C-alpha cells in the first residue's frame, strides 16, 4: 500500500464473523501504528474507552451490542472520531441511521481493498490534519500568553475606552481590573507629558499606522512610571478601526537614572573640576548599566559598555578601534551608512531597528539610536550609539506568524480533503494568487498575505454533506444551492477574528465566487464591488480546478482553459486581471509544473 498517513494511525476493528475478521487483520496489521480487535460492540466500546484509537471500523449487526449502539456511545465521548461502517446492500435502514448520526464513511460488503484503503487514507489524513491543527493552535496560544506575561498589555476601543488589561498593567499602574475597564485610557496620563505627544500619537493611529514612543504615566498612588510604548490599530474587514492594542516595556529606572545624572550635570557641578567629575560619573554609569558605545565619525568604536562587549562577544582589549559596521548585517549596511551619515551631518539623531551580528555570527535585532556629539564650534566630534536588544521579541513574532501560516494552510487542506482534493490544490492556488497580486501592483507584504490566506477559500466546504460534495454526477438545482452556501459558511467561520490574516481569508472565502457581471454568489456583487482579493483568487482557483482531475470531470487542455478565460473576460472575471494573466502565462505554468510533476493536465 502506498498511503503513508496510516503508519501514524491507531485503528479499532469491530467484527463478529471470525473469517472476515481474520482476513482483515492480515491485510491491515502492518499498515497501521496499532490495531485493536473486538468481536462485538460491547468489547469495542471497552477498547475505545481504554485506548482512544484514531479511527474505528465496525460491522452493524453483532451480538451483545450492535455497531450503531456502540457508535452512539463513542460519539457521546468524542463526536469527532471518524467511524467507518461496513454493511451489506440490504441494510438501507441502518445506513439512514448512520447518516442521521453523522457517520461519513461506509464500506459495502464484500469489502473492496482499493475502496478500503482509499477510505482509510482519507479518514487518516483528516485525523492527522486535525491533530496538527490542534497542536498549532495550542502553540499559538502559548506564544500569545508569552507576550501577555512578558509585556504590559492593554486594549481600548476606538474612543480610547479600556476594554482589556493584563496583570502587568494592573501591577505597574496600581489599579485593579475593575477600576480600569470601561474608563478612558487617559486616567493614567501624567500631567508632565506634553500634549503634542498625544496629538502625534492619535494622529498616527487614527491614520491606521503603528505608533511608537516613550510615555510618562501616573500610577494610582500618584507616582510616575515610564514606558516604551507601541500602539497598534486593529482593523475590521471594512478596513475600519475596531480597537487599539498597546504593548509597553517598563523603562522607569533607566530613564530616572539618566535624568538624575543630567540634573546633576546641570545643577550640582559648580566648578570645572566638579563638572569633569560628574561627566566621568555619567560615563561610568553608562558603561556599566547601558547597552551603549561611542565611536568616531569614521565609525570606529572609542568606548563601549560592558553590556555591549558581552552582547557582541568582543574581547575587551580589542574593542577600541573596532569597526562598528562589521557588527551590522550585510543587507542593512547601505541603508544604515546612507541614512545615519545624513542624520549625523545634519546634527540629528537617527533611530530605528537594525539587524546586527555578534562575532559568533548570531543574529541580533536591536532598537538603535545614533546621536552626534558636537564641540564648542558645533562640529561633530563623535557619535553616541544607544541600543535595546529586541531579538527575543522579533523571533517570537516570527514564530507566531509561522504558526499562523501553518494553522491556515492546515485548515485549508482539511477543507480540500472533504472534497477529495489534495493539499497541492491550495498550495497552487496560493502561489497563483500571490503572483497575480504582484503583477497588479500590490506591495510584496500584501501579496504574501493573500498567498497565506487563499488556502482558506473553500474552508466552508467542511459544512457541506459528503453526499453532495463528492457526488460524481451532475448536481440537482437543490444540491447546487447547498454547495453555494460554502462561501457564506467560510466567512462566518473567519469573520470574528481580529487577525489581519484571517480577515483577508474571510474576504476571499466570501467573494471568490462572485462574478464581474453580477451573476455570481453569494451576494451578486459586480465589477469592483467585488474585493480585489476575491477577484484574484477566483482566477487562481478556476485555473487550477480546470487543469486537474476532479471527481466530476477530467482535466482540461490548456487551449480550452484559455478559450474559457477569453470568453468569460468581463463576464466571470475582471478583464484587467485576465489580461495580466495572459501577459504572464509562462510564470503561471512554471508554478503548475513545479507542483504537478507528472500529475494534472499536460500543458506542454
């Protein structure tokens, strides 16, 4: 047998006839991870409770407890476990009961081996996909919990009213959750924070952009605390602001130490000797407590803090004269050299995230600021560089995005296996959609998001009965109306998420069957009333579906597909997107060849 997913599956087989049972065991015992055997429903139920196997195959008519009674009892424990019923042709009444119970898989006796393995492969693929989805969802929750534990987090509605705070927020502000929820966020605003800062903040986030800055806040007991703050606007599917999420890092002690030293320099040093002493004290404090270095205009380090030396694995005796740019990743060098040089020459501070590398070639992501130091003639004498290590946060964000991508891809594959498609369909549609998005001028980041979301275009099919979804013949009008509901079903499954990726997936699910002339479904939208994401995915989905075998048709030759696209230009499909498809056909065919190998229609 060629199916590879069965080797990771545990199977319970329930059959009272010894000859049939023994033949089955000989066939299947080496194909699955573990096989449990029962001679009646009572034994089968006992084995299920003890071992929780992944898949069950059961006869219907058996002594002590029949297969349907056993199946009902198992569904009471786990209504998601796949149960395959084997039955004779004259047991129609029992088959109807199976359908009513939600059993999706049937094998007619005598069992055909090809049908047996095909059914087991389909059920096992869904079991493994569900396991992977559950694992990834658990992992994603842990990542989000990690952020919640390590940072100060709050949410507000679009009017600034607090809707969520985590424990860290309550702890630093001194308020409990009940005191904070439902109140405006400015209840923790410190009166020393300039109004201009809040004006800039609101102007930025209301324009749907992320805002970053340092804020001084007031705790319940009147003391102040200082936080590095990032505020992110969360948008709904209509691209409207739904809420704001704020993530903060407590930098109170660092800012107070800096302010204390600056105040000492300004007010306490009365003589030149005192000033020199305080400058030395300031420098020593920076050296021992801050990620910091000084460098010449040419970029050679003249002094570095202990933390800087440790982070970059530099030998302390070699740090003086060390070229700073050798610690910067190659793909950041040109930008950094150009932008920082211009800022320093203009006597301005440059700030941003820069990818670095230590001497062991470990990647480091650092919030970095370069500040010029002038002499009495206002000439740049040297450059101060302050850094904050955010490597852990960047890597965590990468893990979250990677997990989201895997979750969405897995969910899309689950929807396709319901209609006897392979996971390659959603992979090809994803690549086609990204390519077409780039060709119509969308930014690379947005095109990548369409690629990640498009595998979910048919997720609503999980709610369509197999008897309709996999019907080999022509559908009746009533059956087609049921099929059409999958667009709305998918949208309803996804619309509640606040994640940008899932919002994009919801749009694609809802609108990829709309047509340019208004004859599509579910809402009969026309022309550019249809979201661009839906128009892109429609072309990608149809191109792939026509070029491959389906249960109800054989793959079409390329010439016939192109003729259809030409006929439906301006009817089914956006005419401008169809033109882009024709202009870049070779690239679409390259993607098809990459995923198909020797499968699918021969387009050579």
